C-alpha cells in the first residue's frame, strides 16, 4: 500500500478476483450496479488492493463515503475501543454517551444559529424517509416538491422524491402521492439553451406551479441537494439556494437540504449549504459521516423535532460503534481535512480544466472542493452527451489502475477520500488523459 503509482500485474479481473465475482453472481441480488469487475481485498488511504495483488488509486471513496481514507488509524482506533466496551444498545429505548456526544457536535456544526436536534438512522435513504415524515408531521401538509435529477434513495418514500432515472422507479407501482418534480438549475445546459426559452426555476415555482397546479399552502417541504450528486455533480447558480430559501419562508414551507453526498466536508465546508449562507430547516446526512461505518442523521431545528414518543424510531440508528467512528471522523475533518478538500479540490479542477482545453470530448468541468464532475460529450458546441464514451473511459481507467464512477447522463465523478494529495491527483489525471486518448 506504499505504492505511489497503481500496479496492474495482468488481465483484469485476475484469477482470484474472477472466482469471487463468479460466487457473487450465484448468490447476490443482480439489482446491484457494477460498472467494472473490481474486487477489494485491503485498502489504506486512497489506495486499494485486489486479491491478485493489483493496486488501484481510489477516486470513488466508496461513493463519497470514506472521507478520512480507507482504514484511517484514528477511526480504526475509535471503532476498536468502542467495540471493546459494548457493541449495541438501542438508542430508541436507552441512553449512551457516544450518541449524545455526536448529536451535540452535529447540532453545533450545522449551518445557522437556531438550536438543533438530531435523529440517527442507518443510511441516507432512512434519513430522507425521516425528514419526509417529520415535514408532514409538523406542518400538517402532504405535498412535497423535489427536483429532476435528484437522488434521495431507493426506499419507497425516498424513491418517490427521487427524479434521477426511470429504471429506479419502473415496476414498483404507485409510490407516495403528492410529490411534484421541477427542473434543477444547470448553468451549463442553460447557457446552451437560451434559444429554447430559458426560464428561472424559482420564478417558475412561484408564478406557474403555485398558481396553476400546486397550492403552496398544501406543500410541507421542498427537498433539494445543494449540489446534485447522482444527477451529474451539478452546481447551481449562485443565487439559487438563497432565493429558494426566501420562497419557502414566504409560504411557510420547510426547506430540506439533502447533504447525504455533499456534506461532511466533501466541498471543503462541513455542509455544502454553507457556501451559500443558507440555513435549512432540516438536513439529511449520511455517507461520509462515519467514514465507512453505517450511519445517517437528520439534523433539524429543535422546535421542529418535537414529536411524540413513538412517532418515529430505530433499532440500529446511532449504533455506538458507528457514533465512535463518526466522532473520530469529525475531529479529523475539523482539524485537517476541510482545508485539504478545498486546496486539493481546486488543484483537481485546475488539472481537469487543462484537459478540457486539449480535448473537445470534455464538455464541462464543475464542482466545489472534492466533489467534481467532468461531462463527456460528442459535440461541445451543441452539447451532445456521450454516455457510451464516458463508460469506456471509466473502464479504461480501471484497466490502468484508477477507480472512478459515473453520474448524470454522461459525467465522470471525482470524489476521492479527503486525505488525497496533489501527487495522487496528478496520477489520476494522467490516467484519465490516457483513457481519453485511447477511447477517442
């Protein structure tokens, strides 16, 4: 794991990895999406090894989860120490300090000065389900507004809010009613579509949706990703979130910020909404919160999270071992990694924009911190997405020892662990450039 460069010994997958993949196919659900045949055996920092001794540079972080890198010593120590004391005691029925301490810290770190309360879950989808229920409970309203391109999870309530891909909803029948989707503002696409009649999303909600289709007094909440994740790592225009916040306040509508992917330091701030100075009513967090341990959280205004005992609960949410991992993760984020995400993220974007100048197949580079997307197109002027080229570039990068994932229609996402350094960025950019040359 001390490699400074990836090491590929032969054909991928190797014989040991191939056997594991064959076993997987016989017993695990085929609903999983596996873009290429990578099998992990061990990992440290931003580097991963497969069973055949091949070494890869990880720019996925397990889908933006391992913020502190794989097996960070401080996180591992915290997990081992807590596991040696006790593994579980349901926080729904009893009390334990790791959960209280973590809730205190998250309430302090959340945007805004309003007092906060926290509900812990096992995942991002569960956090969204909780926020959905809380919004309905506190407002007495049923309708929700979400955005096309959004991914909020695959459980039935979260799926009802998701507007990413039709295959995620196909064959599941009637979902939770009362959800209306609108376009998410995409500055790049809008700059190419002015001749088609560009419109402002917030104005559309106020002057079209609320006047012709959805009574605002029936809307419980608007749920929005500060930066769209699965939708393509889309950074909205600078004034979008402040104006959306003003609109929701005007109509007594709650604003839910889904920070499952954009939060926990990914953008160089603890929560991405801080970039716009916006305080949401409810925040959902998960993924990077415990750097690999299963944990999610809903952070809401204290006056909102006043619901009766039994209104909502969880057996494993806020598990003490996961809370210990999260506390160690947050300490690292506050002391080192927020600043590193900002500095190295700027460097990554700079290097990718240099590629943009050389290769017309790159339609756009965008992002904040270490949440960076690169759009792959066939025609930059007309913006013709090229998902097939994108997929081949990701596959070719894997063959050369770089782990990447796609997002949106034709984007490559760069979401490395927040401990990544400039040398590792150089290695990743060198590999993706070779993949671009090979594919094009």
